[in-house]
C-alpha cells in the first residue's frame, strides 16, 4: 500500500486529535459499506466546519482559519474514502460535489491554492466514471468546465460530444439548454464551425419554435446567410408547422434573408419558391420550398403578397439590376388584388424611382464640380490647350448623358405617379370584376387623359366581363349608355353609326342579358334620346313605338324567363310625349288607349290624355277617358281624387249650366265612393253648382250632407258654412234647427263655439231669453280654463241685457262648471279629451258641498236648483225643454213681479244698495273656491251641465228688461 501524501497525513493527525470523531471512524471501519454511517460521519465534520467558520468570522484569527482549512481537507478526504468504497452511490457523490462547490464559493483566495480550482472538476470527472448516464452530472461538469480558464476549445467540444453520446436521447432536452447557453455566451471559446455543427445537431432534435429562435438567430447574428436560408427552407418543408403566425414568421424570415443577401444564397432557388407562393391561388397552399411536395396547408399562407413582391424586387436592386426590379414591380402591381398590397408595392416602386432620380442628380452635380476644378487647373497653361479642348468635349458628352439620365428618371417618376389611379382601379376590378362603378371610373380616367380608344375598349371589356346577376354599385345599362356617349362625343364621323350599332346589338340582338327589364328599358330610352339629339325625329318615334310593341321579349340573365317592356313606364312616358309632339292626334289617341287597355297607365297618364283631348276639342272622348280612369283608379287610390277633380272641372267648363241631371249624377257617383277625408272639395263644388245652376233646396241639402260626412275635425267649418248659406237664402230663423243639430253632433269644445254663434244670432233677433238659455246650455261644455272667451261673451251679454239676478246666476253657473272641470287633468301637449272621472254620485256630493246643500233632504222637484247635471239627459234633452221650464217659472213669478213693480214706484232712496266692490269680491271668492276644489279633488267625472233651473224668487226680487244690471245699480247709487 502506498504511503499517504502530506495532506492525507495531516488529515489523519487531525482525526486522531479529535476524539469526537473516533466513534464515527470506528463505525465506518466496522461497516465500510454503510451509506448511513458515512453520511453521519460527514455531518459531524461539517458541523465542526460550521462552528469553526462562525468563530473565524468573529475573531478573524489566522490559527482558526488554518484549522478551518484543515477540517475542510479532512471532510474532502472522508468523502473520497466513502466514494472509493461506494462509487455508485449518487447520494454520496451529490454530497461530495455540493461540499466542494460550497468550499469554492467560500474560498477567499483561489490563487493561493491552485489545486483547489480543479478539485470540483476532478470530483465530477471521477463521478462520471460510474454516473455517466446521469444528465445532472454532465450538466454540472459542462458548466464548471466552461467557467474554467484552463479549459481548451477541444476539451469543451469533446466533452459536449461525450455528454450527448453518454446520455439517453430521451434526456437530451436537459443537456441542450446548458449547451446552448455555452454557445450563446459572448466569451464562448468554441470556433464557429464547431458551433454550427452543434446547432445542426440541435436542429434535428429541437421543436420548430426553438429552432427559429436559437439556431436561425445564431446564423443571422454571425452572418451565416446560407445556413440560415437552408434552415428556413427545411422548416418550410416540415409538416410540423402549425398556426398562421408561425408559418408567416418562417416565410418572412426566409424571404428577408434571401432578398437582402442574394449573392450569399445563390445555391437556393428562393426566387422560384417565392414565385410559386405568389402564383398559388388563395384556396390552395403554395409549395413550401425547393422540390418538396405541395402540402395541404392552404389556409396558413397569410403573408402579404405585396411584401413578397417587394422583397423579390429588392433582391434585384441590391444586385444593381434596376430594370429587372422595375419589371418585378410592374408584374406585382398587375397581379395583386388587395389595396394594402398595392399600397406597399407602389410605395416601394416610387421610392426606387425617387432614389434613382436623386442618384442621377447627385452624379450630375458631382460631374459639374469636377469639370470646374479641372478647367481652373488648366486655364493658366497654354501648352495644355489641345488636351483642354479634348477634355471639355469629353466632359460635355458625359454631362449630356447624365442630364439625359436625370430627365429620363424624372419622366419615369412622373409617369408612375400619373398612373396610380389607373393601377389602383385595376386592383379594385381584380377584387370584384362585377363592380360597375369601377368600370365606369376606369373609362372616365382614360377620357380625362384624352385616350378615348382605351376608354371604349375598357367599356367593351366591361360588357363582356360583368355578370348582370352579380353586378354591384350600378346596373350594366350604365356601361352601355356610357359607351354610347363615348362613341358619340369622341368620334366625329363614325361615332353616330358606332353608337347605333351598339344600341342595336343590345336592344334588338340581345347580345347582353340583363337581369331586370328596367335596365333594358334604360338602354331603349338612351337610344331614343340619342336619335333626338341627332335630330332623327321619325327614327326616334319609330324606336319608341318599337320598344313597347308586343313580342317574345328579351332573354333574362341566368336563363330566368324573358324581359318584356310593354308595361315599362319609362318607355310609355317617352312614347306618349313623342306622340303628342311628333305624331298625329290619332296616333297619340291610339297610344293612350293602348296603355289604358293593358292597364299600364298611371293617374298622370289619364290626366294627360284628358287634357290632350280637350285641347284638341274632343270633349266627349276626354270624358270617356276620365271614366276609364276612375274605373282604373278608384278610391282610396290617391290618383282618384285628382282624376275626379279634373273630370268634374272639365265637365262643368264644357256644359256651363246645361246637362244638370248628368252633372248631378257625376257628383252623386263621386260622393258615394269618396272617403270622408277627401270629400270636402267635391261637396263644395256640388254646392256651388246647385247654387248657380240648380235649386236652392238641393244646394242646402248638399251642405247638410257635407256636415254629416266630413271628418270630425272639419264638421265645425262645415256647419258654419251651412249656417251661412241658410242665412243667406232662408233667413236667420231658419238656422235654429241647424244650430241645435250642430250642438248635438259636434264635440264639446266645437259645440260651445256654435253656442256662441247661436246666442249672438238670437241676440240679433232681440230674443234675449233664448240667448240666455243657450248660454246656460252651452256652459256645460265650456271649461273656463280652455275657453275663457265663452265666459267673456256671457259676461258682456249680462252687462248689456241682464239684471242683478241673472248676473248672479251666471256667476253661480260658472262656479259649478269650474268645480265640474276642476279635477280634469289635460296633458301639456294636446289637452286631450281623455280624462279620469268620478261617479255621478261622487260628483253630486262634491257640488252639493260647495253649494252648502244637503242631499239627504227630499227634493221638491226632479231637479235641484243650482246643480249641473250631465249633458243631454232625459230632464233636459234639448233647448225646447229648457224653454218650457223657463216659461213655467215665469208664470209662477208673475204676481210677485207685479208687486215688486208697485214697490219700485213707491220706493224712495232706500232701494237695495249693492256695492260694485262687493260684487267683484264675490267673483274673486268664486274663483278662489274653484281653485281650492281643483287642489283637493284629484279625479272627477266629466260632468257636463245640462241646464240651469231658475230658483223661485221672493217678493223682493225684481226683473228688469229695459235696463242692464250694472246700469241699474249705478243709477241706484247715484240716487242714494
């Protein structure tokens, strides 16, 4: 057995001096293959090391540091002894290298002990003899080996290779992060070739995303363009690519690397790959790369085609092949079908032209500066005259070439800018060839550039391309009309014939199938108008007749039936206008009769036909036309009213005062079918006719029927007209029945207005009592809040014709009406008639409480004086009943009136004194009571006063008919 080394002998001496470790030494001596005893032995030594370490940090003594170093060596020696016996114990190896790693971290000066720098590496190397299949050991070994300054590139490369060979493939995923970290380190000592080999090895193992992020990035960062492009090519050929975003990233990186470094990737046919991707339709997947088979990943191609075209052209620009770059840009612009792709391509194309223009300008400026410098240097030397002249000629030739190049570049840039609208329009047409508006826009662009041939060719192509069933943003007929206008306005001699040929092909030969009959009708109308502009009147009229002639019709687009134009309003309107202006009276009549027969006419056609016949003195035929019109357009058609008005007016103008019975029959037919909303003008015309040429009785009956038929909103005006006509022909007294009928049929507010007119009429006849009764009757329908004018009229009437008692009665009725209407809530917008009401009993109790009466007491008569009953009850159904009741009251009070007259004659200044201020106060009190009732009661019935029952007066009550109440009071006051 070999003698122990010096440091081992030092460990033996330290072990012998420490009695606390003897027990552990004896234990491992007796059982050397016990992992537990060896672990306990190591724990004991580590505790001593910890104690020594803490003491050394506090006292900072040199002896303690040496003792600590000795115990660490002892711990290392014990670990080696244990591993020599149990070399396959991962637990002991782990404890050993963790102790050594901690020792290195705590060591303050590694230079003082050079053997300590390799202690951990040697430990890991020994561990790999038995634990070579453990990836954790290799990971630690590679990390420490990379950190070591004494490690060579060869050793590191071979160690990495050994680790990958020793560890199972399934556990390589644990080794590669460490290896990649070493490779990506800026201070990596491995040569680039070795790193590339490792990355190629990793690319066979790693997933797609990791390959892109690590391998390709390394190639790009170290200018390995060929390797990077090959890697992207391989990735595109792999079937593991999934997701639009990943696929787009691979394509973008591949195209970017190849386009920016075309000379470095000459071995890869990347241009063919890009073109294959560009030529593939959106519904299919572009070939991935090289000679790989086409896969089924069509939906993953989300890379912009504009970007691909731009990068393809950029590669030629980097090689200085500007003409090829222009051809690529032109090809790309004519191939893309998205506006975004077009914008990218056009901007790149324009940037190229601007760059070439700037380069040409810079070259010209540089040449000018160099020429000036050379001329100045040779001006003073006469011997250089010949060379100077030759140099000037050469410079002049070079300058001319540079100027021409600059002008050519400028012309290219301007031409490209001017073509932008047409190029963009072409992109939109490739998006949707059935976009009519874009075809028209393209033709207009050519016309604006004074290129009529191109415009006509574009429109002819549009007719061949646009499918009528799929046309959008316009109708195909607009293309035909635009093409005809282009022929007419841009070709002097042959334009008319070319336009006629076009219209003939469209309208007669039906070379284009329209979807709707209106489109074909537009073409016919355009043809007819074209002939009118060419002053071919007979041809235009013939075409108009031909357009609506019966026939088989034109085939519809998609084979869906035929298109018939014999009922087209556009064509009939044009034909009728032309017949009236260019044809004869008979042909015009035939045209109108035909349109009426096929029932394609409108109300305006009937009116025009009737006016045309009347203009040419065919009156009876015009009346027949109107008769046919009213049969076609009966009420409630809006045209019926217009036709009847024209018919009646024409008939009345023709037979002024004659054919009365026939006229009456026309009015009767019209009014029988006419709805109430539109009958007013016809009643007025009938009434006016009867007044002028008929009987007065018939005229009034017409106005009476008008009052019954017109809508409710017009009844008030109708009754006032009826009353005015009756007053004019029959007198005032004949209107009483009309007034009563109007009050019964009108709404409350309108009835109240009629009551005002009624009482004014009676006042005119000096029938003041009848007028007062009418006012009392109408008071039940006049809300003081909504109709203050009603009560103003009654107040003025009582001042002029009443007395104290009638005035008080008016005030009492007003209070009662205010109480009845006080709880009716009108809305703010329309003061609608819909209100919430109480029962009759509740309303009677409310009014009785305001009047101070007791409803429990038996009534002397059927009506209680002072109460306002419901409108139009059995007790007071009409004004006649009211008058009868007033007459009975007069008889009952006749004796008292005579006695009061005697007392008035003998009475001196002691007459009853009523102060006007008291009367005004009473009025204000009544208004206040009405307002209080309105606040206290929320809902009341719509109680309408029926009549006012006059109370029996005492002997002191007087009746004055010759003098008004206020005049009498003023006279009494003066007398007093």
